[in-house]
């Protein structure tokens, strides 16, 4: 991407990656609030990409691993989803507090196990619900944009209906 920007637009972008695998939205926010190097980088950024939610969702799914219906999962996950929305709203607000002029791109999440468990609809449903939260938070905050990666990353090579049907048949 960096090379493409240089080639196509004759700019020299500076990038910094402060992501830490496994962190939940509240842990990311704590770093935004306290990490001086991260805050300095955020202050100077024109564009900020945030990926949050996957680990929050995973923690909720792990707590409810024995749930056996979509309805039961929805009921158990609702308070966790509401709590996640509050944490994500705070995270994005804190990012904007550090840099109110930057455009923030909030990336959605995807179902990494879809190709192995196509019939595990509870996971796909939960991912969709978490992405609705991300979309809502992005819509409610100025200079914040939602980037939906769910379909592309979840289905990967299985984007067409025929390919998905073949995948389901193989997994049954």
C-alpha cells in the first residue's frame, strides 16, 4: 500500500503499527489514554485505522461455548454486546480527543472459522451483530468511517453461491 501511494500519488506516507494481538477494545483504549509514544503518533496522524471487536467477541463466545441455539446465544450475548458498544464508543472518542482532525477508519471483524464450520451459524450471527455495533459507533462519531471486511475475509475464495454450496457439502 505504501509503495502504491508513492507510485500513484507521489506522496511519502509514514506509518506506525501499534496493534497488539489479543487485546480487547478496553485494553486498546487504555493504551490510547496512557502510552505517550502512541499518543504522540496519533496526534500527528492524518488517518487512523482502528481494528477492534474481534477479541471482545471471542471472549464472549468462549464464555458461552455450551450454548446450543441462536436464540440462547443472542440472549446471552446481548449484555456483552451492549458493554462492547460502550467500550468502543469510548475508544473512538478518546482517539478523537487526542487528534480531533484525523479521519478514523474503524474496521469490522470477520468469522475466521467459517470455512471449517459453515453450519456454525451462531458465530456468523454474532460477527454480524458485532459489526452492526462497529457500524453504529462509526456513524455516530464525526470523521469516523466503518470499513466492512466481513464478507471478503470470512468467505475468501468462497464468495459465489456455487462455491459456498460446495463448501457446505464438503463440510457435512
